[in-house]
């Protein structure tokens, strides 16, 4: 019975502190007359809340091209995130396909989830 209660307690913590991590990618045509461009990128799945963090990278889809880019995440919303693409090899625009890869997570980071194991003797808890 104690194991069942312990499992129910841990399950409740897991549900209340859901952590979702996802890796996605999108290829699209991009055009700019300047060395930078702001654009919005939609997630490929329905999310239950706004992601806590988005990390993105960008590259020319055609690997033989010399173009290199930096990407900065400007804003994160429930259905998309906004980025600034900045060309870094030269200070000019571009007209080509790019691939943006990104990771995002939703929820609290696992190191902040308080999990305690109780001794059953009323002595408090010991963190796992």
C-alpha cells in the first residue's frame, strides 16, 4: 500500500510539472535585401502552453553555398516564435532556401521539481 501511495504522489508531481522537449526543423525560401531579416516560425504541433525556451540554428539548405547565418530568438508565443536571421559571411542580402532547426521545452526544468521520499516514521523527507 505504501508503494502505491508513493507512486501516486510521484505521478501527481510529474503531471503538475510537465516537461515537454521537442526538436523540429523547417525549410523555407528566404529573401532579404539587407544582411538581416525578422520572420515568424510556426511549431509543427499543437502546444498546451507557451514554450519556456527555444534554441534555434539556421543554415543554407544547399550545403555548397558559402552563406552563413546567426539566428536570434526574439519572441516566443504558443503557436510560433519570432527570430532574426543575420547573414555573417558578408554584409549583404540573400535569396535562397534556408533550414531552421530548433529545440524547445515547456514546463519547469527537472532539477527544480521537488521530490521527497518519506521514511514512514514521521521524520520528514529526504530529497532524491
